C-alpha cells in the first residue's frame, strides 16, 4: 500500500474529475507503463480501479480520471463527493493488464467516454517515442469529453480524431471505415463501456483482425440478466468443504460469508482481481476480462459474477 495526498482535483467535463496523486514526502512513485491502473481505497471502504492517464515519465505524480456514473454502486460517487484536495488516500502499486505491444509498426487507439484514460497515456507515450499511431475518441457530446484542451494543445493533436454522438453525421465514428483492411504489424487498442467495445470488437472480427493484434479493456459491464440463473455447489480443495450457491447469490458472496477471503475490486468481472483457479467442473463465464481462448480452458473463473454449467466447481482454495 502507498499513502498519497490529493494534490489537485479538477473538473474536466460534465461528471468527470481528475485527481492528481503524489506522495506526502514528495518522493517518486513506482514506475508504470501505458495502460496501467491502480487500486484506490475509498473513504467508504470500497476499492476501485482507475487507469493512469498521465505520461509514465512523470514519476512525481499519478493522474486518474473519474466519471460519476449514475449507476455507481458508491465508488465514483465517493471520489466526486467525499474526496478533496489535501485529502490522503491509500493506493496500490500500478498493475498493467492492458499493455502496449512491443515492436508494433503502428497503433490504432480507440476510446469511448471515460475509456480515454489509458488511451491518452498510450498516445502520449507513442508520440514522445516518435511511433506511428492514430487515435479516435468518442463521446456523447463536447461537454462530456474530458481532456479536449490537453489534446488540442498537445504535439500529437493531428493524430487524434474526435467524434460526438450529437453532432453532424460526417464527423461521427464509423467503425467499418476505421477498421477496414487491417495491416500486419498494426495493433488495435480499445477501451470504454461495454456497448462501445462490443461494437468495435465485432466489427474488427468482421474485417479479419487477428486476435493477437486486438487489445481491449472494459470499464464497466452491461446489466446482467439473472432470469435463468440456477444454484450450484463449490468445493474448497484444501478443506473439502462444500458450499451451496443459491440462484440469487454470487459465488463470491457465499465464499465471503464462509470466511474465505478473495481479493475483489470491480465486482463486475471487468478487472480480473478475484480470478480463482478451477480444478474440476465447468464454469459459466460471465466476465469481460478473459479472452475466448482463456475461457475455453475452463481452469479459472471470476466468482464475483460467473456461475457454473456443471453442478459443482472444485476451487483451488
């Protein structure tokens, strides 16, 4: 854990604030690479993950951008309403589940809404290294687009295309046009809400993008349909204990109630923090974290949201 002080809190757009974090002793923070995130421990006891959006060369600070989501379960609300300049927070060291590929000939960066935060860090890094890239940034409207001024004043502004849902059709994002004719050595990075990612990934697949050239990070999951949920059992390998997961509860809830601790953050299957190894049985994967190849192995699952196709899962706990 690292203690930091909020050295600046700034409104970037409607319902979006940035928080600048630094050590109270002004020493350097741990290094990070583009695409990295930190866990932020909030005043209400929640832990939430936020991507770092400043340049990795800035070792004196971390910058995160936070959207106050009307569907928030308390994380973004706590930061917006309860955290102010001068406050102290506990954070984790950076982790990176969305890194830039090495030795890419070209990078195509696509951001939807607050998904711009890791994408902005990537753009700054690629620009400073003289790498070839193109960035498309989509938002509902201009007043909801963060970092507009920073991008306009940057030395990579001519690499960036801004798209607004409520403006002229000719400037709106056209996935088929942008994703047509994927070239060898070009890597695609996409981050944003589930609907945006699903659309981009579907069109990328339709245009023949190889899976190894496509990198994605979800910021939030779509509402889940629990209509057909069924109960199942989980067996703890170390003790042989068998727990029943009812249809209306998650495996994570049942495990926590039994005193079995599993690290958790997003609670939506987006971040992968609660990933648990499966030794026997077939999970019903509902996460947005694993690739299709990883899911096909059926050797791990996210107990916060995933369930079971088999009657029992044996967990490596």
